[in-house]
């Protein structure tokens, strides 16, 4: 699966992900909903993300680098209440 930012594409190009890793992070969602859920790691924007599922040929698979999920970090954020 490829993910592309419309703002950073010319400079950096597409990023390729394993669909199983994206399911672990976002759940079993449609590709169209996934593009709204992701944000660009380079510029931080999420308003111009494109996603699509591909089945690359062997020659194309040899050229692309697939990003793999290492771990999921959960951020703790305090919520305060007066009283």
C-alpha cells in the first residue's frame, strides 16, 4: 500500500507500508477513510494525503522500500478537573 503527501511528494516521493501493519494501527478501515486518518510524518499535515492499495510486480517490488511497524507508543496526557 502506498501513502503520499501532496505537499511533500515532489521532494520525497511515496512511502510504502505493509497493509497488515496499518490494520494494527488504524483497525480494519477503508482506504478512503485511512487517508483522512493519517498525517504526513514530514510536514505534519493531513489535508492532502492520498492512499491506494497496490500489488506490485516482482521488478517493482525489488525497487520499493516497505516501511514496517516496530512498535506502537501510547502517549499519556493528564486531564484535570477543578474541585
